[in-house]
C-alpha cells in the first residue's frame, strides 16, 4: 500500500512539471506573436497543472488517513449534555381535539367548580 501513496505523489509532481513546461511553451508562443496557438496550449497547461495538484492533495489525504486510529476499535465519548425539559405552553391533554363537557375540561385542567 505504500507504493500507491508514492506513485500518486510522484505522478502529481510529474504532472505539475509537465504543466509548468506547457505554460513555458505557451509563453514562447505568445512572445512569437502566435496568439491563436497559445490559447489552447494555455488551457491544456491549466488542466494538466490542476490534475497534478489534485493528485498531490489525494496523496497527502491518503497519508493522513493512514495515521488515524483503527476503525475496528471504536472510540466512544461520554455524552455531556444538559437535561432538557419541555417548554411547551400547554399540556398535551388539553390539546387533544374533540368536544368536551365543561366539567370534564375543568377536571382535566385541575379546576373544581
């Protein structure tokens, strides 16, 4: 597996070098006043250079992921949350729909006649 990391790293640096070389070719085309040939050359150089940067990012991410803890041994933390309480304005029993008699509603609310 170490070879996969180094191969991505080397391929990334190689693509960056090829991209920079292509940018140099674009510069020489522009100094020779070959503007129409320089446009596609600059686009190709940009794509190759960005591909090299992406491979380097992937290689560094793979190296960082290798140094993480083993997922077979889960790391658990103790939950430190405060106890919650209801902030509802009315109790649930009084919200239930349907007709009620005045005595039943008063008994449900805790009021006596």
